[in-house]
């Protein structure tokens, strides 16, 4: 099994063990890997190390992940007068911009607080005091290795959290980041009690009517550059309101659009329903295309085959049936 850097990981474990109160943060618009990795570490800190821990995320956690333990412990705000912590751990967050939580950043980045950054994105900006960035299928896989290497118990609840992260970040084991090691870890997690059927039912198979209606609009609006092999589609705030959906319901549709034959890349642009901001999701299955480079042009990032970015503005129809971004 691939090793994680011992010196860095041992430094992280030493900080975790001497910390009394911790704050765990995952990236805005959290996905299965961000939540799985964060909740697995939360379980260890709370139950095995008996520490006080706060879970924080810029956005409300998607409903379909409520099967995960401690789902309801996530908060979107800090109380500057009551919340105290000596260590912050950022999970699955490639850059400081992906944290959100602008109002609370001065507290989070206080010089007196330890900052640990644990991630698997190759373009991580290493904004922590200690940075554990490992080339893996997911941050959940990194957490698995950390727990195993330092002898922490992986309970059935923790195993379910970690397998959720691995399962979702590998696209149900369909992406090429699902290596032999990934399958070995998944097998070990199942042996430890991870509930694979529960994970599949709440992630891959979770498609309420509002989601399907939203997908219908995204599929209907596909515009394709046949020569370049690029697909583009859009979703507006009005779409979300009319079908009773949220941005979380778009999870997976960009990958479906990307299955069009002879596609090099697919871009899905969606308006955020609480502010004038556009989220861009980019996917590819081509080995010679790196969509993270495209995302980086707009201040985003991610993986070589799955990346994203955010832009200020809103979507507006053009006279020729297309769409443009208006700031």
C-alpha cells in the first residue's frame, strides 16, 4: 500500500493529541468525500481522544448525506464569543478560497491557532501550517491511511464515512482514480462494517423528482461544439425555483452529459440561488485533457478530470438561443 509521508503525518498526529478543542472545516458545497473524511476524523477525535470538536461548513450539508453519523452536528456559523479552539483542520480543501466563511476567516486564521491541511488534490496551495497532501483517490483514503498507520480504531461508523468518500469521489468506482489500492481499502472498510448498500442508495441511486426535472432542463439545453468536442449547459436560479430543487440536485448530471460520444470535455454553468455567483463544473474522460488547468484560469481547481470554479455574475439568454455571463 502507498505510504503517506511519515514525518508530516506524525507531526499532525502529535498536534491532534495535544489539542483540547478543535475546529474541522470542509470546502463549500460539500460532496461525499469532504463529508466522509471530515466525519470520520470527527468520530475519532470525539470518541477515541475525547476532544471537544466543532464541525463547520460554509453551506448546508445536502440532505441525502443524513445517513452519515453526526450529520446534524455541522454548523454554518461560529460564535466569536463562545467558540474556542486551538487547532483547525481543513479537509478536502485545495485552496483557501474554497473555504468560504469570509466573515469568520480572521478567527480561523488567527496566528495562535494550529492549522492542518489534509487533502488529495494535486493543485493544493498548501495554506496550512502542516500540509498532508497525498496523491490518492480521495481525502477519505488519506484519512484511512492516517488512522491505520497510527493505530486508531476504524469502527463500522468510521468505515461507512470513509467508504462514502471513496465511493463518491471515484464516481462509484468508475473513474480511473479507482486504483488497485482503492479497491483494497474499500474491501477492508467493508470488512470493518461499512454499509455499502446504504451508501449506494443515498448517493448513486438518490434521485428525487425535483432532481430529475432539473436534469431534464440541463439535458435539454446542451450546446455542443462538434469540432472541438465540447459540451456546455446551464441552469439558472429560476430553474431551481420552478422545479423546487437546489444546486445539490445537479450532482451527477455533468458526468451524464460528458458521456456523449467523441466528447473532450463538458462544462455545466449554474447560478447560485442565494447570490449573484455562477458555479462552473468541468468533466472529462480524456487522458490528454486536464480540466483543472481550465478551472485555474477562473480561480478554481480540482482534479485533472473533474474540476470547478466560481465567477461573479448571472446567466442571461442571448438573441440566438445561447447564454452569456453578465457581471
